[in-house]
């Protein structure tokens, strides 16, 4: 499975969410991608960067960015 790293601040800015929206503290994300088309299939958020890193390693996810 492959994914790209995302962060809430960028998503919030791109989608024009309110300035006070903090995604309930989940600020480190992964966009899971279709292996052939790179289309986003799902998104998962983490509160800590270390949690995201452990998830990536545990699940053998290939990061493309």
C-alpha cells in the first residue's frame, strides 16, 4: 500500500476550513492512494507524528512524497 504524508494546516488552508478548526488535535495525516492511479482512497489522521510513523512502519506503507 502506498500513501502520502499530509498535515492538517495545509488541508485546512486548501479547503478553506475555519481558522479555529484544529481537527480535534489530529494534525498528522496519511492519504492512502490507489496503486495504479494515485487517487486518494482514504485518509487517516494521528495526533502525534510518532504515532503516524509507527503506523507506517507496522503496516509497510510506501510513502511517495
